[in-house]
C-alpha cells in the first residue's frame, strides 16, 4: 500500500483527534498522544507561543489509498521560542525504514529551527530498536531528559479533603482572567496583576473553544478571598473511557497543603461519573506517584544540530 502526504485543512484537527483516540482503542499499547495534548497544544500552547497561524504548515499528514490517516508528524507549537524544533510522531502501526525516513525528512524541513547559522531539531520517540537505529544513522544524539506518561486506574470515588477556608469551583464559575493569573503565578511567569488583557487570559479564552473542553471538568480551589489557589483541567476521551490532567498548578504560597491532591481527586470523581476507568498525566514526578499514578511509558529525546 502507498501513503501520500496531504496539506492541512481545518477539518484535519478533528480527524487527527479521532485518529489518536481510535489508534489507542485498537492498540492499547500505542504511545501516540492522548486527546488532551492535541487539544491543549492547539488551543493553549499555540496562543502562548503565538504560533496558531503558522503551525498548520508544520503538520504532516499521511493517508493510505482509502484517505485514512496512517501517520502524523507535528510539533507542540513552540516554534519561535524553543531551543530547537521538537517533533512528535503519531502512528497507526509500525512502518518500514523508508517510510519513517520520509517522516523524519518532513520534520527536518518543516519543524527544525534555524538561529545564528545553526539548525536544530529534537524528536520525542518511542523507545524501540528501529527508532534508536534511525536516529543514530542520521546523526542524532540521545538527550538526558525523557517524556513520561503516567496512569492511575480508578474504580470508585476518591476521597476529597478540602482544607478549611477553601471551596471548589469549576469552569461555569471561573473567569479566564483569574485562571490566567493563577496559571502564570503557579508556573512563575506572572507575579502580579497586570493591566489589560494578559497572554494567559487569552490562552484560557482559547482553551474554552477546544472541541473537547468541558467546563465541568475545569476545576479550581478558591481561597477565602475567591482567588484560585490550585487548579486542574481534565479532558475526557469517551471512546477509551479515560481522562487526562492538563494543566495542573498550585500557587507557591499554597503548596504542601493538600490542595493539588484535593482538586485533582475532585476532578477525577467527576470523570468517573462520566465513565472514566483510567486517569492519565503527562509526567512521572514524585507527587503524582504519591497520589496513585504509575509511569506507563517513557519516550526518548534525540537532538541534532547542523549548519545551514
């Protein structure tokens, strides 16, 4: 069977979202993105990195003779600000070296970043013999850091212990400006109130337009002044009966109070009510291990730099 590269159009966002869910359904061991990352990169990261308009030109979509998607090459949208371009593969199955090299060629042309006469590209790839062999043959070097995904099976409601002085709210009540400020404070890029519309406020406004956004799964704990102290958003994949946490954050002055665990568990309980049987998060940090998550797969990161 032959595979052909097609140009992106707006309908492909949902086609690829469905492809990600379906490949997981057909092969639970697949290490493609989950639907949260696809939604979040397009409707949050691309706003933050001002790559919403240019990103489609960097997405490669390969179809079979029946116009079914078999492979996607994409970045997360950090095209302008990252130390190198970062490419990901979403694959329907294992392919031969010739086809995989075609995907690598596309990423080197469309996703690599050139600055000061040097072009750089990283790949985040499954850990297998073929990927390792292809990367080494093309001059890529294995990096120290990894890209991890963890999972927690759920069968019943989890205990939600909210400390005195805090209360639970969701996206029906939360305002984008307050969410943006909380995100900025939690991740250290906003420290005080700013006049006018903030970039993270625009991100949250955009995120609410994502096809799989659900306000009842957009959770926060508010302090006694109504300020967001800890937050998470969950994305529910009904086909695979799973939900994913993205993002999760707590304001520095409220860490180590059990707030993150409480808001995460509250969100998970709502996802359980919708039918979720597994919860995922894109990290293997010790905090998540402590609240019940275990790593299910880890991807390698390969980097290459070459002069233009």
